[in-house]
């Protein structure tokens, strides 16, 4: 049989025709599906832009707060509870609704943006115990400017909520975490130190902040270290808190006595400290004492945990130490500190903060009782120093708290400060 006749016979065969038709339809559908997938991938690649933000990024919570302001009509919500401290000192509870895990759509600057909040159920953050999360933004077009605008708006919104507040950070693992809720900034005038002390410190810090170019031109590491020393309760930590408020800086609290603190972890924490922050090392004498004292008395405890003295020195002024950093150290016993710790380069400015002078006592009296004449303040200062020549600011403030509305009682009962 000729080949042409064989083909005609197959064509007229109903069974062959039905099978060939099914195969053709299936092939066409498969090609169409592949084509659609390829087209969708190509469309996403060339005509859509995506931004993924993991929960470990600093802007993650800013973005959640921003989303809650723009996705007000979504019906799938999660709640975030926070606390607000009012000017009166009262603390109230605040509930914020944010979009829950899933897909959400918002209209932003004449564009639809798809927001996908995903949560990993099998992975958790070992420090907080919360699941790993991420937020993915998808928008039409290829202009990244829309995401820069969103991030900038989210940052500004977060700063508005923290305006007039001082944020405290504490070291948790390998990162800094916000400690409690932001505190109301303490006025610098509320910390009464000896005449010229506060002004000297504030001027030095501001000169350092305003002159990074001066350091770089002379090849000097751009960092500054301060040591405040003196008896307990005289205002060292209070001044640092007020200084942070004056500069609009945050405070990073770091305990050198933390048993989990190692040389590498200390170096890392100092290098990743939040910008515009003061690193505060309180009571440094409690962690390490002078090597001369340790040699005289081997029973003296020289260190706690895994942090070594050489590791502390290298973190403050070593080759790998970071720049653009302000470190404040406080101690009640400056004579216990090793000279290597307080040498220039590690401590650039030392300031004694001691017991109250007559001028300090008078200024504190007028601050608590602004309607009283200066003569009453001087009389209080004379009587207080007649009772005890060494009074701390904490003692005097505690005494005034007992006589909030009774300045005469504060003067007459000045002897109760020693009880």
C-alpha cells in the first residue's frame, strides 16, 4: 500500500482521530499554561518591584506601624499592646491594630501595593521566643523611590511617637533591645552640679559631635570617653540621663559584670550600638580593679564572667574599635581603677562629682520652692552644712520630697536628712 494511502486511512480512522485530538488539546493546554507562567514571571521581573523586610531589621516595627495607618479597612488584624507615659506620670495602655499574617492591599500615591506578612511556624527568635516574620511589599513599576518614601514615612512616624522622649537600650544577646517604654526627657537644669561642671561637660560633648572633620583631618579616632567619679548619690547617672535628653540621644546601658559578656560580644555590641546614643558603663570598678591592688591583695575579685581586662581595653581603644562613639563610665572609687583604663584615648575627660556645696544646696532649694526668696535658700544651705558637711544630692532631694509644700518645714527639720 502506498504511504499516501496509509496516511489517508489513518485520517479516516475514528479511533486515531479521537486520540490525536485529545493529545493536541492537552498539548495546547500545557503550552498555554507554560506560556502564562513564563509571561507572569517575565511581567514580574520587568514591570513589578518587590521589597522584603525581615523581622530582625530595625525598620520592621516602623513598617508595621506605618501599615496600620494605611490599611485601616483590612478585616484581618493582630493586636500590639504598648504603654504610654503622660506628662503627669500616669501610664496608660494603648492598643494598636496591625494587619495579621496574610495578603493585604493598600492604595498609596496612586498605586496599588500588595503587602504580604508571613510568619515561620517552625523557626523562632531564641532571644524573644517569637516566630520569625517578614513583610513583603509588591508594587507595579520599577521605580524604587516608592519604597524609599515608605521607609522614610515609617521612620518619621516612629520619631514623632518618640519625640520628647529618651530611649533606653540594654544588651540582649548580640544586639541592643529597647528597655521599657521611652522616658520623658529630663531637663538639664533639673540636675544641679557644682558651678561650671555641667557647662564644661555639655560644651565638650557638643564640640565633639559638631567636629568630625577636625578629627579625620588630623588622623585622630573619632570617639570620646568620659569618666564621672565621686561618692554615690551625687548625680553622676542623673546628669548623663539629662545630657542624653539635651542632645536628643538615646542611652545604651551595658553591665561589665554580666557573666555572659565576652571580649568578642563586647566588641560587637560597641560596633552595632544605635546611632546618636551614649554608651553608659556604670560602676566600672565593680568589674575590674587596679592590677596594683590585685597584686597587693590576691583575694580581690578582678573580674566576672568571660570578659577580660585586655578585651575591655581593646574594645575601648583597640585597632578594631569603632568610631563616632561616646562612652561614659561612672565609678564611686576612682582609686580602684587601673591606670590603663583611664589613660587619655580611653578616657578623654575626667570629672569629679562630689557632695553638695553651699551654692548647690541653695539652687536645689530654689528649684523645689521657686516662690521662696534667695535668703531662705541660703539659710537652708547654712543649716544643712551645719548638720553635716557631706551631703549627697540624693539625700537633699529625698528630704525635699518629705516637705513638698512646706519650705519652712524643710529648713527647720534639716536634721532629719541624717536619720
